[in-house]
C-alpha cells in the first residue's frame, strides 16, 4: 500500500484476479460497438426496404427545391428558372445546399441509371443516410444509459421502419430526413451531457444552439428546438445558482440567434422579406386551442392509443425514479414536446400522412426504445416479462392500425413529381409544339416537375414562387389575384382544376371572358386553356383538341410514377426517354 500526499491509501499493484478481469472489461465496450453497429446496419436496411416499396415516388413540391438547386449551381442565383426574378420559393436552405453540392459533384440532376433519374436516386440516398445517422445518434445516447444499447438501436430501427409516415416523408425528396436527423443529434447531445454531468459546459451549450440553427434553416418550425437546451436547464439543474444557469443558456441562445439574425438580414436584403415567400402563401396563423388539441389528438390516434398510453406509463415509471436516467430521459422529452407543439400549431398539411411529424416520430421512438430497454434491464424477472409483453402488444396493435393507410399511400402516393412532369411539363411543351408557339408562358398550381421540364416561363398559381399571388392568397383577395393574372401576367397557357380553379376564380366563364379558349376540359369544365390572341395558327386548334382528348390525362393521378431519363426544359412526348 502507498499513500498519496492528499488522499487515502492506494494499492500499488492489482491482484491477479483484477489483472485477469481488466482485458474483459476493456473488451466489453468494443463488443458493444460491434453490436450497436450491427443494429444500425439492420435498422437502416429495414427502413431502406420499406422506402423501396414506394418505388420512384418523389413528391412534386420537392422538385421546386430541385429546380432552385439547378439554378444556383448554374450560377443563376436563387431563381426558379432562367430569367425569373429572385424569390425565396423554398423554406429549406440547408437541404437545398445538400442538393447543390450533389449537383456540383455530378451526383444529382445529371444522368439516369437503369432509366431512373438521379433527381430521384440522390435525395432518396440522402434520406437513407439521414436514417442511418438517426440510428447512430440513438445508439450514442443509449450507450451511456443502458447496458444493452444495441437493443435500443435495433428497436428504434424496427419502430421507424414500421411507421409509414416516417418512411414516406424520409424518402419523399423533401427536407424531412435532415430535420429529423438534426433533432435526433440534438437529443443525443443533451442526453450525453446529462449522463456525464456536463450539461453546464460550453460544448453542449454551443452545440445545442448550432443544431437548432441548422434545424431552423432546414424548416422554419425547427426554430422551436432553440428552446430545448434552456428549458432542460430549468428542469434538470437544481443545485446550481442562477448565474451558472444563465450563462450557458445565454451562450446557447447566442449560438442560435447571432447567425440566424445574420441570415435574416441576408434574406431581407435579397428578397425583401423576413420570412420565405412560401410562408406568405400559406398564411400560417396560430390555431384555436380546440384546433390545436384536435391536431395533436389525430396524430396520437394515428400512432395508436395503446402504444401511446403504454409508453406514457413506462416513461412515468422511469421519471419517478431518481438517478441519471431520469435526467437523460428528460433530455429527449423536452425536444419531443417542442416538436409536438410545433406540429399542433402548423396548419393541416394537404400532403397527408402527417408530413410535419417526422421529428416527432424520431424523438418519440428514441424515448420509447430507451424506456422499454431500461425497464427490462432494471426490473424484476416478472416485471421484465410484463414490460416486454405489454410493449409488444401495444406496438403490434399500432402497427396493425397502420396497415390500411400504408397500403393506400403506396397505391396512390401524394402528387408524384413524375406525374407532374408527364402531365404538365411535357403536355404544355407538346401544346406549344403542335400550335407552333415560341416564348410562351404558363400559369398553374403544380410547379416542381413543370419547372424541371417546361421551356415556358412558369407562374405559380399556388403563390409559392410568386410574391404578388402569395399576398393575394393570404389576404383572400380573389379580385386582386385575377387583376394581376389577367392584367399583368397574361399567361399564354393556364391550367386550373378543382380547388385552385374554384378558390382563384379561374373558372370556364371567367377564362372565356378574358379571351382564353379550351384545349382540354375536365368534367368540371376547367382544365387546359390557351390565350386565343397568342395562337398564330388557329386552324390547328381543332387537331390539338382532338389529340388532347385522346392523350392528355384528365387528372394528376392518371400519370406514371416514372419520369424516364434525364429531365431537362423543352421535353415533350416526342422527346420522352
């Protein structure tokens, strides 16, 4: 035995038994890493397999960002197509940046492989990589909390793969997977800080602020995550004085606020707005409490009340126990609550399947997997069996409840980009070819696939890339919108059906009164129209109408989910590949 200058006696040598155990103890974390890695690989494969069942589907709104990525990479700036003015018709700058990088590297918007354009393959690959990153973040957090962290990771992979809402929007071409990854990494940072007693350190404070910044630049509602770190301080730091709480909180807020303020200055300087033009068009407002509660209730119903109530019971049991696991679980529940609240505030999304809930699914899955694993590890033999059985039954019921919506979505996914390419981009190019028209313009509400393939100047009837139309829609000023469309834009072609024809007044009587003649009509009397004065060869109209009645789909669901080869402006049926 030896004695240190300031401490108790310390043994100079280990016993033979301790020396034999040391290599085993050192090898255990390495073995857990292998198990965690295998769980990440298997979970990613499961999520990828479920995503592959959606085929080539990419939602059309994602293609709007694709078009902006093309323009930026070609040096045209943030415009929807050559010759258009700068308009922030996107709300996902970080996702846009990944697409621009991919295009610059030749991975995006360059070629097709086996008839599938890389416009489809590249964003789906990004989604798969983000899914893998989510599982890595979950594994990183779980390693400090439970012995069998690979169980947490594997269970998370299974749960996410079984959730059609998560899978669909991760592989939709939109920014959802990146937003979900940032939320998962933020939760992992907070969990590790709580588990290691470093929550007040500079690293977690700054990292939390920067991750929230990235989330806000991925989707506007991601800004709510800036409150995760300060709120967690209020909940978990009990013995520190007020100053020690305020300093790291201020540091985290500054890490978010300063660069975000600089971004807002840049946005206002370039676009003249503090919010993206998409936000103006959607006219987001705070909902009534009853609407908020109904929105949250619908999401929980989709998740399955058996799973929700079982999870809440398990979480309550863990929170009732003292120890590091309670604080670490709070580090997941705080950002989960914030993203769930943001989901309740956002207006109902027309795309369906709870598109805005992707980070909620990830954080909820993380909390559930940690809870189930911790209860099984720490429970009595009987308690372990009861926990495993209750969790399995609840999750099975939830999974069975999603069979029907999953099958329905796979059969008819939300507005595929390729349908818009084939229905609007190709068809209106063909109209112009058959009518012998050049330098035409086109007004329609479905923009993404059209921007990628149309050779016309495109105007957005939905207002996402048209500030004047966005303002009119937000104010419900139908007369002002029509005055702008017919008095200033005067598009050569107009396509308006269903909701967009009714809500904007682009009906057959009004179009006829403004000098437009039909090329193809739907059952409602609306459809494809051309400005009569712009037709240099009126004698061709009859043959074009006959062709349209035979060849043009009457709605967006009649198209194909395949786009063929490379998508370029000017593509028509004669150029399909």
